């Protein structure tokens, strides 16, 4: 709850009765009570229950495993970690292995460049068990700055970089700072990744929706942004920031350099802070959408009048080809941010002392992996390329599967890890959903889970054009199981549509 304004004078009074719990859903913080986060909502909760049931009594279920397609969690679906990263991490975890007396034995198991990397890291970290600097270990922030400079071709200052517990923590800190009162408005895409709507509700700020255009491959035009900000400001909302997720989640679209320029111009003219969520920057499968254009790079390439534009850029170790979600590694870079705000960011970062050191080590490895000529480079490159190509094949295959279903249309995933198909449901299904007190897409998704064990998230959890229904699925199930996975979805869809045919 540290992200909720605890200084808010609460009108809540703990129940004065002598019996029963003091803390109840009636006496708890109302903003916590009302917040929703669909990626781990009703569907995954039911999926977990089915997963437990499978262990105890599989006979009663129509499937032999639950496939968690609700969350971009590659290693949960058996994606292998990058060998070099785990070699370095394990050496940092157990410095005894680096002692000279163990060198002969350890060198049989670990390549010299992994040993050398662990030594450098530990020289700059001390122990992975110690608190670090609240912004993150300076050496690692320096390496992140070098990564950004190599990627963009423009200088980056390690002092403008905060390492975080995944990108989530960075997003929450920045949105908390941006929110002054209930009129503070933050523009978010619809459909959006619900970290944003959930964080806004926890800080009692105003979400200002702008719609991505499904018929234009989830494109975003300036006119939509202008319409959104004008409508909000007319209602008295103090619109102060714009969230862009690029590549998109749940929609997978990748912005062109031209489009990014247009968005920066919009923010500059409307005096809006830019939050660029770029956690999927290496997950770009469509060649015409590569290379990745960061908002930092495009901003720096624009004229002097734009060089005061305020920008926060977010990155994470949870995505890409590494999928080290559980380590909670991430960072954000602050561009043109008021130095007094930088101090405030440092202050709230110090409240939680520091991001976990293993997550910081993973950020160092993600942003500075083995390079050509390093002993581990051939294996590193082979592992990353294999994962990248497999993700691309699975994205295409699942989109083809969805587009082959009656009443379903699905844009290709240009990037990221998800597909967001639109489903046209028969009225009988919509009626049946209403009887169950469920949204139609939740009713469909729950039917899919109960029939196939596949857990997806209804589109209502991300927001969608009124009157349309979607669901979001990852394309992460293992490639060797993919045909069976797609087949089970096709079978379920056919039976569902036949059952509820008007
Ligand atoms: C766009 C976006 N931003 C930030 C995050 C937060 O990531 P970390 O905190 O792990 O760095 C996610 C995670 N993706 C969620 C988690 O898995 N599926 C999702 O939609 C994300 O998709």
C-alpha cells in the first residue's frame, strides 16, 4: 500500500465493536478494495484451482494440464533461461566458487568470461545480500547508460537511471509522483495493460482513455490523442501525462519513427509528460518494424524546440528473449526531468531501500550481454536467436488459428507476446453470460478454460471499444505442443458456437 497516499486523511474508523476482526473489507482502504488487475483476476484464480484439482483428481477434467496463457511468463511455460546469465548469477550467489583454490574445478563448469563477469560484478556490488544504493548499483547504472548510448546514439547519464523491481515498480513510482489530486489525468491506451488503470485507481487519479484503431492494425493517430485530451480538459481534468506502450500490450503493434515523432510533437504542444513503456523493445517479429525506435532516440533527433520534452522510459528483464520475470529486474531513464523531481524520486526509492540485487545483476546482463569475440558469444547468440525465431513462428501460427475460427478476427502480433482477437458472439451466448452475471468475453474465456485448460484473459480486463468483445492470449506454449494447443482451441470454439448458435 506504499503507493497509496497514506497521508490521505482517512474518514475510515475501525469498527468499535468488541468482537470480530478489526480489519475487514469495510474498514480497509477503499482504493485498495476497488482496484482490479485482470491479468491475475477471476480466470487465473480458477485456472490455479483447476491446476490443483488436476494433481488430486485428474479424472473429472477434460484436459491433462492447465496452460497459463494469461501472463507473459515465458519460463513458466518451460522457456530455458539464457545459459551465460545463469552462470554469472550463480557465481555471484556463491562467491566461494570464485576462490583461487576452486578455480580448477569451477573452470570445468564455467567459461572464463562468465567467471570474469561475476568477479567484476562482485567487485562493484560487494555481497548480493547487502542493500545497494536506492537508485541501484552505480556500476550497473553506468552499464545501462552505455547500453542506451549504443542503442540510440545519444548520451545517457547514469544519474538519470533508476533500477527497479521490474518495470512495474518504476511505473508506479512515476505515476504516484505525477498525481497531485483526483483531477490529475494520465492518458492511457485502450486496450491497455492494466498495470496502468490499476495504479491510477490506487492513487485516485483520472484515467484519460485514447483508443487504438483495431482496423488500422491498432494504429494511433494524433487526432485520437487530440480528441482524448480536449474532451478530458473540457471536463476539468488536469491532463499531465501520456502512457505509450511500444510494442503494445495486449495489441502487439509497433510504432513507426514517424508516428513516434507525431506523438512527441503532440506532447510538446499540449505540455504533457511522456511515459514510454518499452519492455518489449527486442520482441519485434515483423522485419519492416525493425529496428526498434526508442522515444529517447527520436526525441533527441528532433529540433531544439523539443529538447525540453519530459520523458520517462521503462525497460524490464521480464520480456525480450530472456523472460527473467521472477527476478524482478528493470529500470527507467529520466529525460529532461526537473532536478527537484529527481530528488523526490530518490526519496521515494529510498523508502523501499533498494531494488533486489539479483534483479539488478540481470539488468546488467540484459543490457550488456556477451559480444562477438567473447567465449560465450556463440552460445548466447544461438540461444537468443532460437527463442526469437520460435516466438515469431508461434505468433504467426496462433494468429492463423484465431483467424480461422468462426466470427473471430485477429491482427498479427508485430511484436510483444500477445494476440488480442475480436470475437463476435451469438446473442444466445450473450444472454447466457448475462444470466451468469459475466461479461460475454469472460463467459467465453471461462468456457474455454473449463473445456481445454487454456487460461486467457477477457478483453474487458484491458478495455475495448464498447460493444466489441476480445480476449488476450500469449503465444508462449512450447512450440512442440503448439499444434495440439491450437487444435484444442479450435475444437472448443466450434462446440461453443454450435451450443449458442442463434
Ligand atoms: C507493457 C508492460 N509494462 C510493464 C510490465 C511489468 O513488467 P515487470 O514488472 O515484470 O518488469 C509488463 C508485464 N507484462 C504483464 C505480466 O505478464 N503479462 C502481462 O501482461 C508489461 O506487459
